[in-house]
């Protein structure tokens, strides 16, 4: 993603009330982004729906294959660069 594309995306999220942007007083090139309460609720809702759907799908997989499937999906997420949830919020102002 290019910086202008990221800026436009952030502009849209600010307009929707999902994030707020704060410029650094000492260096205007630095901008901090943080989820608003509305943004946090949306992330939580989407995450909950995704987990519920994955759980529903896993129920259709035989128990002995579930462990292998979960391990493979975790490896895929790691290969894709997905950050584990407990590390996702580290350093973010929530």
C-alpha cells in the first residue's frame, strides 16, 4: 500500500468515526492513529463473528482432522504475517 492510499483510507476511517488521528507537536511528519470506542466495538464484533463462523465450520470436520487443520491454518496465518491477537494491540492506544 502506498502512503497516499494509506492516508486516504485513514481519512475515510476518521470520517466514519472509527479512528482518530493525532499529529505530533514536535514533528508534523509523525501521526498517531488510535481506534475510537466505536472502532474497537466494530473490531470486536467482526472478530467474534469470524471466530463463530470458523467454529461452525470446524464442527463439520472430523475431530481427528481438526487438530491438523487448525495447525495448518496457524502456519498459514504466520506465513501471511498475521500478528497474534495478544500482540496486535501492543503499543496501540485503545
